[in-house]
C-alpha cells in the first residue's frame, strides 16, 4: 500500500515511516504545513493518509477535506495523542499514538482497500 504521513514532528514521522516500511508499505512523510496543504494536488494514488496530532487541526481538516474531494478512494487514519481525546478532525479511523506501531499497523490493515 502507498501511505502518506502528514505531521510537523520529524521524529514521529521517521519512526512511523520506518515501522510502516518494515511492514512492506511504500511510505512518504510530509513534515511541513505548506507541503501538507499541497499534497492533495498530487495526482499520484495514495491508499492511506496518516494524519498526526502534531499537525494543527485547521490544517488537518482542510487537507482531509481536499483529499476526500480529489482522492475519494483514499482512507484517512488520524493519530490522537492520548486516550479520551476527541479530535476536531474527521477520519475513517482513529488510533492512539501511545499504543505504538503495532496498533498503527493493525488500523492500517483494517482500512486497506480491497483489490
């Protein structure tokens, strides 16, 4: 699967990227708000967009809306920071970052498009 990570935290992006690549996925990490806002304009197919809690909510909402408009087949997984948080961001699935890479991989496999 092709996965796009959106965050402003380089450390989290690189750790998640490595975990996802180790699981066999093709991963691109975007680490600035400007690049995140430009990402939906890319015509390349993306199966899953992983949005980190470190990306400001307003930016995340806009990027997700644009992806849904331009790439309706793409799924969005939002990573919340702590249990009990209810982000102001609509996603197909949510996962708690503190649960680690196994939880992220499980959720990614659950939203995997059927081919």
